[in-house]
């Protein structure tokens, strides 16, 4: 990667980490996917029960695979009844997630169709570990929500082949389709439990 991009990511990540800390959350910086995986594994004790939704960034650094292959109690939503899996995840030790966007001052923004992921980020799992590429960092809440609505959501609609206007146009038409994946918007602007939310910022582009 270009040295200027690396330097900018390192500097900006420090600002985001300070923002997270000011909101009683924990931030870390990993220069690349390999470092991010190592850091994530150092935060999750073996034997932990672990859940996750469809988090592309978690998969891209190899963390999902490591949870499946390693000594963890991984709750695999694809291998069991989805509702049963989600209800188990509410009581898990670690919930792994991506972020649709983050602000430079540490607000985490996510948007769900069914709300399972955002509800578990808000409450339930004992700890939440978020993996976010530096491509997710936006200047402020307005631009972060705009990113979520106009970039992440239309790409997710393609990913899940939902019957929504953005599937055909590639841009958000602010639909009220029954298949809309844009139902529940969560802005995490702080945590009352300072040990619960951990964010690993990765100096690469991850997810979408
Ligand atoms: S068109 Fe509908 S589903 Fe697609 S991004 Fe906009 S609100 Fe979400």
C-alpha cells in the first residue's frame, strides 16, 4: 500500500480511538488483516461462546474461520435454526460484527433489515468486537449515515438479492419495500459498560 495512505490511516485511526475512548469504548489499530486477526484472537479467550451475523470484515480477516476451527464455542447460524441461533447469541461471551460506518470522533453506525445485529450490538452479548476497515471512517454522523444509506445498503441488497429498488438501480430510493434491508438504524454514541465494546480499526479496505 502507498506510504501516504498508510500514514494517513495510522493518524486518523488514533483520532477515532480517542473518540471511542471518550465514549467509554475501546479502540485498537492493526495495520493489515494479519495483524487484525492476531489482535482479535488476543482479545477472545479460548472457550468463549461466540456469535456473529453476516459480517464481511470479520470473514475477510479470517476471524470467522479461526472461531470455527479453534477452541471456541462458535454459534453457527447457518448450521441451525436462525431464531434459535440468534437467541443463543444474546447470551454469548463475544459478538463479532462489522461497522457500516464510524465517525472520526467514535460514533459507530449500523443499519439492519431484521435488527438482529444492531440489537445485539446494543445489548445482550457480554462483549462486542467490531472489525472495521479504515474505508468505513467518515467525518461526522451525517456523512456516516449517508454512507450507510447510499453505499453499504445498496451493496448489501445486491449481496442478499433482495427485491428492492436499489437492486436494479444501485442507488437508494428510500424505499418502504417489504424486503427493505434498511429498517433499524443504530448509532452507538457511548457505552455504560466500558469493558463491553471493542473496535479494531484495520489499515486496509474491508467490507463495504
Ligand atoms: S432502496 Fe430501500 S433497501 Fe435499498 S438502500 Fe434504499 S432504503 Fe435500503
